[in-house]
C-alpha cells in the first residue's frame, strides 16, 4: 500500500533481535469529508518500521513530507484504563522523501557599519 503524509516527529533507530536495526517513525495522513453542510477533518496516524537502511533516519525529520510503500496492519491492545485501542502500522519497504520539513532558523548577522577613510 502507498501512504503519503507528514512525519509527526523525527525518526528513531532501535536495535531489535540479533542486533538488527529498525527505523521507527509515525506519519500523519490528513483527510476531510462532508457530512451534509458540515466539513469534517480527520487525521490518521501510521506507526512505521523500516529495516533496510538505518542511515535514512537523519533525513526523516518532523514535518517532512514522505511517501512510503509497504504492508499495512493493525495492532490491538488494552490500555491501562481497560479501554480497547488500535494502532495502524506499516512495515515499510520503500521511502520517498519530498521535503517540507521546517528548516532551523539561522542566527541573524548583525549589520556592522564600516568607516571609510575616503574624503568623499
């Protein structure tokens, strides 16, 4: 399946069984629909895991637009309060980066007046 959305946070690299590395990140996919005259907006979140190259994690920054291809699944669990919960997951096989992450602000340089020794 193909999913396109924005990263909710920077990716994290974790070590799993057998010293294998996995890149974990979450994608938010925004959608909207009309219900009568009312327009409703919905966000779906996919917890993603990518095993092919942990070096990509440095490029997966919060706010970046990405497109992933992989197997979608659902993980169900019971929360501490006893409520049943579900999480959409994606076992990623391919990632395309489209950018869009906010850039860090560069410090503004102070303007320094230079004095001329020229008479005119």
